[in-house]
C-alpha cells in the first residue's frame, strides 16, 4: 500500500494514486501520523482512542462500496481535490482538531 510524505512536495496526483492503491472492498480511513505520513488504514483492524491519540489527524470513515477509494475515486478529480485540500489545510497545523471532515 502507498503513503504520502506530507513534509515533501506532493500533488493531487499523489492523492489519486493513494486512493487507487486499495480496493473498495472494506472500510478505510485516511490517517496522518505524527511524522506527516498520510496513509489508508484498513478499518477491519479496529482502532480506539489510544490509537487515535498517536495520529496527527484522520478523516472520516469511508464505508465499503461508497467509492471513496479505488480506481473510481482516484479518477474523480473533484473528490481528489477536496481530500488534497483537506490534507493541505490540516498539515502541519490542524484547523479544528484531530478529526478532519471533508465535505464531498
């Protein structure tokens, strides 16, 4: 699976590649760790408050079959741009807290 180092130069194309790196066959959550690495977390591996505290931020849960990940999501330029802007707006400084909601 792919990840994006937000401390280096990155583009919307990198976000599209990240989304395309997984299948829409389970629930996923986009997370950013404290080192500024954005990645998709397979939510079949449960998390809790202790785990979330180790993250810089995370986006909402994307349920299986909703087309927020996979090749369809990667080709949706509007969705990719909204996610990319959410990452840019919240790394390195959070706007409103650890949970980042991206209106889609």
